[in-house]
C-alpha cells in the first residue's frame, strides 16, 4: 500500500456529503489510476491502493449509504455541518470551514463519533479538528 496523506481522503468525504445533501443519488467515485488532476483517486500510478482514500470511501459508504429520508445543511459560522436522516439512524457530518480552525468541535454526548477513517472516537462532547471530517451517529428510536 502507498501512504498518500490525508487531504485527499478527507476531500472524498466532503464531496460525497455535499452531493448527497443536494439530493444527488447514486454517487459514484470515478477516477483514473495515477491521475494527479483527481485528488480523490483510490489507486496510484503504479496500481497500488491508496489506503487512506479507500478507508474514507468505506466510511462514507458505511455512514451515508442507504435510503436517505431527509438531508439538510445546518448553518454554523465556523463549521460545515450536514444532517442526514435514515430509517434507523441520524448522521451528522462535520468539518471546519477553514484549514486553520483550531477549536475543538462540539458534538454533544448523544451519539457515536467516528473520524474520516471510520475509527470510533471517545465521545467526550468535543472532538479535535484534525479528526474531521467526523461522523456523529445517533440511533433512531
């Protein structure tokens, strides 16, 4: 595997989230191996998988896959926040609007929190900005 850094992996989640919030469905990620113009490619020029990008795509599919009942952008001065309602869960996808954002992201303590690599984070109510985009998953009752 090739370690390609996290900016492209994070961009995969941002793009999929924005498209789904606009009602685009299905969303498919398509890129040519090693195409440097496409920052979200899953394979490098030698045909090796880019593991961070693959994990980001898997996280987006895991949390945002399935029939969406409703979606909306939640206004916030410093964060991009999108809320998706499914039959069995509500998912918020959150990331800072600016690269230099240094404050913890407040998420409350009501849901399970996952980073852009599908790693579950301890939910203390605040998440470090470098973990974003994050998924906050709350089960529907």
